[in-house]
């Protein structure tokens, strides 16, 4: 079902975002630490005041992703997909009853009318 694929893609995207920002932040930290004269670094990686904008953005992005809870969203998507599947199955049953029951009634009425 397409809804389950949507859920899997959302989950994968979320994991990818976390991995990407962690890799980017790690790379930035290595670049800062590999500077020959670390006494000239105008900021501490733990606090981003005075840091280059890209470092600040990565730290904020990482913190935002850490506070984001995707579990309720994934559970909601699972529940929604289950409900839609249930409604679809119910609709199919009703349609088959209408089609099979309706043609019998129509046949009965046409016999009586003759």
C-alpha cells in the first residue's frame, strides 16, 4: 500500500537527516581541530557563540533533530494506514454485497413485473 511506503520513506528521510548533520558536524570539528594554531580559534565547539555561521547552523540543526520525536508521527501513519485499509476492505465488502444482492433483487422484480 502506498501509505506504508510513504511511512517508510519518512522514516528513512529522518534517519538520513540525523546521519547527515552528524557527519557534517563531525567534519567541521575535524577541520577546526586540524588547524595548526588552535589558540586562534575564536570559539569553543561546545558553545557556538562567535562560531562561523555554518557551525552554528549545524549545531542548531542537530539540536532540533534531537528534540524532534518521530515516533508519534510514525505511529500515526501506521494507524492511518490501518484505518484506510480497514475502510477499503469494508467498502469492497459493501460493494460486492450491493452488486450481488442488487442483481438478485432486480431479477426478482423483473420476474414479478411480467
